[in-house]
């Protein structure tokens, strides 16, 4: 029962963070591409 609760909490955290992480990752990729073009 304890593991089920932990799994639900982790799933909630991951689902909340995934859009933020995706946005950050996309932003980082864009910045790298711009940096490459500048040089």
C-alpha cells in the first residue's frame, strides 16, 4: 500500500515537471543552435 502511494506521488510530480523540462530542453537546444550560427 505504501509503494502505491509513493508511485502516485512520483507520477504526479513527473507529470507536473514534464512540460517544464520539455520547455527548458527546447530552449537549451535553441540557444546551442544560435551559438553555433554566431561562430
